[in-house]
């Protein structure tokens, strides 16, 4: 199984790149992790609701183009299911056990995700009710995926 992160927007902050790189390096001996960065759409100043929906739709089409049939899709959403690290570890383990080809995590752009992406998702997960920058969320997600692997291996990392 491969874990894919599909994210909207390019990461610019060096400290976030380094943190994500460190966890990806640690994961390289466990499960392959592929980070797919998609370009974000330009949002017009003072965009109307209709213009914002059009931006989300275009970004959503880019996301959906990178998802394959049979992929298990986990969308990060503030309205999603609150999940503990142990529950995330179980989700990863079950995906492996049931022969999932790709476990795909999706982080949208600054406006969020299109309805089409939500409809394609298998589960929506929330890391809490606070709003976090989507760039920072990448680091948090990669660390939690690493932690899930450590939990599934019985490592003391989680303690």
C-alpha cells in the first residue's frame, strides 16, 4: 500500500518543508509516502460566493484527477469526524489489511474543498475545531501518519 497526500498550494516555508521531510524520511522504511502538490487557483479580490465556488470546483477537478479507482480517500475537514491517533492508526492498518492500493489524504486550499471532492471521499476527518493554516496542517498530518505507523508497530514513540 502507498499513502498519498494530495494538497493544494505550494509550500514556501523552509521550517515546514524540513519538518515534513524529516517525517517522510522516517517513513521511507515503512510505507511509501507520496506528496502531490497541486497549484492553487487565483482568488479574485473581494470574490463573490459564486467565484469562490468556481475556484473550489477547479481545484477539486485537479484533486479528483489524481485519485484512482479503488483508492480510499480521507478528506481533512473541520466538519469531519474527530479522531484520536489510535483511531487513525486503526484506519491505516485496516487499509493495509484489506488490500487498499492507495490511502489518499486530501488537504484543500484556503477556500476549502469542492462538493465533488467531499462526495468522492470515504471519510472526512477533523483534527479539531480550530482553523489551522493548510500549510501547517501538512506537517501535522505527516507527523500523525508517522505516529500511526509507530502505534501499529508497537513503538514507544507514541508514549
